[in-house]
C-alpha cells in the first residue's frame, strides 16, 4: 500500500477531488500555504494499493494544469535587497508536487 501526498493549487482542488472520487479513490484534503508565493495550496493525502499508484498519478496529471501568473514583488523588509525585483514578474504556477510513501499498515475503524 502507498500514501500519495499531492500538493496542488487551490484552483485545481475541486476538479481533482471530483476526478479521484469518480474513480473511487478516497482523499483527505488539507489546507496549506506555499513558501515561495505565500498563497493557499491544497494538500491531498490519497491511500491506494501499489497497483493503483499509476492511475492516481495520471488523474493528478490530467487535472492539475500549469499556468503563468503575474506576481507582485514583496519588499525585502530587513532582508537581502540584492535579489529584489521592483516590478511584477510572470512565474509558472500550478501542476502538482507529489510524494509517494510506503504504508506499513492501515486501519479503518
């Protein structure tokens, strides 16, 4: 058994959880925030059998799109101003960061 932990953008969370539910994969949804853009993310924990990991990964790939977004600069308040960019820049956001962990045992009461 595996635990798939997927960190995705909030914008993709409803579409992904619906697609996983359609294929009978149960999820636990956690609200998280990213360290780079300081925006809300969603972290999904998905338990599945080893044979279903590829199916889960394909559903994640199909429902979490990458896109460009304009990001306003954050003032370096006391930090290093060398890398400070004073105007908005385009960054690529979205997609998914996925971790696959082995599960030694699983209990449901």
